[in-house]
C-alpha cells in the first residue's frame, strides 16, 4: 500500500521542538508565541448555547439547521457586504483547515491540474494540492500566472503569516482575471475581523464581485474571532453550484458539524460584543509586543491585520528563533510559510496578558 503521507512535506512544527525545550527551560517559563492558538475564555453566551444543545442524540445534517443557515447568511450579508447571499450560498464545515486540506480532492482535481497560492502562505494550501496529486504553484501576483491548467486559485487576505491585506481594487482585478480564465477562486478570509491598520474586504462584497458569486467562494472561521478553535466551527460562502457539489460529497463522507457546535455558531454569529471585546485584548497585546520587538532591533513588515507580527532582524530565521528561545520566547520561523520567509519570524499575540508582559520584559 502506497503511503499517502509520502506525498506530503515534513510536518514543520516538529522541527521547532528543540527550541521549545530551550524556551521552556527559562526560569520564568516559556512564552509561546508560535502557533497562534486562542487562550482567552469562550464567551459565556456561546457556552450556554452549546450546553443547551448538548442533548443531541440524533445525527446532525451536513448543510446544518435552518437556524444555522439563517445565521450564516445574515452575517455574510451584514458583515461581508454580500447582499444577495441565500441559504444555497452557504455551507458549514468542520473547521477551516479540514476544508483547505481536502478541497482539491473534493473538487476532483488530480494529476495535470494546478493549485495556486501565495508565495508566502499557510502550508495547508500546498498539502491540499499534494493530497490529490495536483501540482502546487506559487505566485506573487496571481494575474501573472500562466492560467493553463490552474483549476483552483487561493487568495488569503488578511495573510497568514504576513498580515498583508489585499485592497478592494486588487480583489476586483483578481476576481475579473479568474473569471476570464474560468479559474475557481477560493478566498481564505479567516482573519477578516482582525484588521488593525487596514480594513479587510471580502471577495463576496458587492463592490468586488458585482453581486454575483459565480466562480468565487470565501472561507471563514470562528476560531479567532470567537475563541472557538476547539469547537471546529467554520463555513464557506459563495458560488451555489460549487457549494451544492461540495454538499453532496460531504454528505457521503459524513462531514457533519456536531449539533451543539451548530447551536454555538448561531449564538456566536449573532453577537458582536464579544468580538469587539476580544479585538481590544488583541490590540493591546499587539501594541505591547510591537513596541518591544522594535526596541529590540526588529523590523516589522506588513502586519496590518491578523493575529501575527511578521518581523526580521535581517538574519536567517532559525538564528532568530534560537535567539528568542534563549530568552524563553518561542516564535515560528518564516520558512515554515515558504522560502521567501527565510529571514523572518512570525510572532503571534495570542498569549495571555501575563505572558505577553513577560515577553516584553525579556525583550527589554
């Protein structure tokens, strides 16, 4: 039996283990700013919704409850500016990473097809291409790609790892190019509600797509905005024909969001107060870490949105990782996200206030 894992790159986070051990040996303990996992409490109204739906002995549906679809379409219209969104334009998924990794396979892509994604990018875009045997290709500007053979184009704004935001005008141009060449465009917008120095815009916004979702789909997650990484709550929205096909495949595959999580998602999408409260926490941590890093000799690039600072000391990224590990601070090396990141590190500001304060003191 051929091992599917042989198609995949080495799992990058395993390489970080020795540096994690160094950081953990610090007298005051490790400050882990590497993965970017939420650490703050799940809001009470979301927990209540989960508990109230805990008595769910039956199977949930893949498309979700009517209440869930109402909540998603309402949020997509109000928050993303996609005024024409209906139930047929939305589909819940079991966390956005699952969707990203298995999307090319579910779209029927394989040998001879190309999956394109940014040169600096979340590694799972490449993983998804490799899982189905397609060719992974990177770009600086997608409209400069040779469109021949490109079946799936990934956008990521705000970017992980850089925090770069694509302006509305850029999105209009890219959507038009993809449509001209018949290329399906998926836009990973999981950090859209975490803009700091720019206001991220969705590809589904009326001003970007012209009110038509033909050939475009947006991916959204509640992991960051609502501290729900442990719930695996996410959804896609856009082209009804594409989502109908995915729905049929996912029904056969049993890819169902648990019923209590569906109820929790309804509560989360119906409340803006907890999102703003979390934003304020992250804004304070971001400001403290940015000031400390710059004082320590780092230069910050992009980082106008998302949960990360993309920084460099103009040295190989692993040298920077080792330097910070010696201070008890663990960060992600930039080459995890592509060769273009070889002289950068990604610093998450998802640690607690106490741990962020510890990092600031050490950098001082």
